[in-house]
C-alpha cells in the first residue's frame, strides 16, 4: 500500500512508543483524510496451520505446526521453499488452525480474514490485480501463484459470519471481490480450504493492514429446513459413537483452552452448532451429560453460574435444524458408512 509521509512517521513512532497505539485506539484517532491509521495489533492474533511433509504433500491432512504471519512471510521468502518441487509445496489453512484438515476439526478461527484466489489470468489482468490489491489498506498479503497466471490474496474484511456460515456468507458477498469483471475462486471461501504457499523473493506484505467494512449482507439461516436423517445401521453404531466422542472431546478442549481475551460467546455457539444437531443420532453421550460438561466449562471461565441460563438458551437454539451425523462422518471417512 502507498502511504503518505504522516502515516510512515506514525508507524516509526508507534514502533518506538507502544503507548501511542493505545492512545489511537482509546480515542479512535484517524489520519488527515479521516481514514483509519495503520493497525498494530491484528497480526499477533492470526494463527495458521502449516501442512508439510517430505515427498508428496498433496494428501497431507495432519498439520505440522501452527505459525503466525511473520513466520509465514519468512517461509515465503526462504531458499528452502524455493528449492521444493511442486508436489512437496507446503500449504496453510488461512481461516484458522485445525487438528486435521476438515471443517469439523477447527481449533481457532481467524475472524475477519478473507482468502482470495484468482486463477487463469492474462498477463494484463495479473498486473492490474496485483497493483489493485497492493493499493488497498486492508490487504495483508498478495502473492503471484507458482503457475505465474494467478494471484493469492489475504485481506481483512469485517463480518459476523461463524465458521459454519463462512462459506455461504462470503459466497453471497463475493461481488465485493470481483475486480473489473475478474472473479475469485469460490472454493477458497471453504473453511478448511488449503492455500498453497508460493515462493516470492519480495512478497507484498502489510503487517499494519486495517479491517475494512464492505457492508456484507447477512446470510439467512433457515431453522426449519427438513433434513433427511439416515438411520444408523446396527453394525455402524460403534464407529458413529467413536467419531462423535472424539468430536466432543476436541471441541470441548478447544473451548476450555480458548484464551479469555479472545471472547467466548460467539465461539461457544459455534461449538454448540457442531454438536447438538447430531446429539440424538448416537449413544456415546447423552444431551444431559454434554450439557453438564459445558456448564462446568462455563463456570470455570466466568467464575460463577451467571451465564448458565444463557448457555441453555443457546443450546435450545443450536439443536435445530437436526443434521445427518452419517453425512458429517462420511465427509472425511476413508470408508463411507451407508
């Protein structure tokens, strides 16, 4: 992004005097044109899962480690990445961290971060898009794809979508990312969609990107949609119970370990929506037992029972619509249950 002299001076001063950043936040200070000043705080909250293994990395589903924005840029510029064959190229999950690369294994969610992937561009389109995004104050990262005819972009965009509604929410607002008739690949809006990392000697990287409000329209969730619930075959109940138990343990642990400063309410509801629509289709844990576990976590987080009533209201809402546990399990199962 092209900054004026005053903004560059602000960055230098803020790096030397952190209290200046606090002053800007307290009084909502802006620049000479009334626009937001560079943001010094967002990059510390971003975490990605890095997937890589030696040899063939195209089928890797277990992350190697979690990385931040600075480490991601270091990898992009590294001679190690430059030397890797295409089949071994690492990738990240831009929307957060995962225990496995599937939507149901989300560990932490990168709120207000959007990944864009433009492909099959002409040289003229590529030059135009590259310049366009490098001039946007909310662009975090912009990279030319390894193919040489695509562009990968990370940017900050204010939204209220939960992990479960992210794809539909961004898809219904994708017109905001259509530039001169050039449309992004909608698959990059999928929660666990990989973003392969291209090498770049000098990547465009803005650690002070602001969060832009595009005025996204909300996605309408139909609570009364009739969903076909397939009966669990007798010989498959053990598999279903094991799958659901692992899901419960993973989600409750992520809620229990979530830093207080990142907030609880929105993430709690996303956890409830990933459990209670399936609760009646398994026998590993009852609704009462699951509710008791959640109550214990909430009391531990807040120090009292003041939020228990709110928890019960959220559970009642999260149960509907009921969804198919078999279909959920089959999304990632190597052997499908029919």
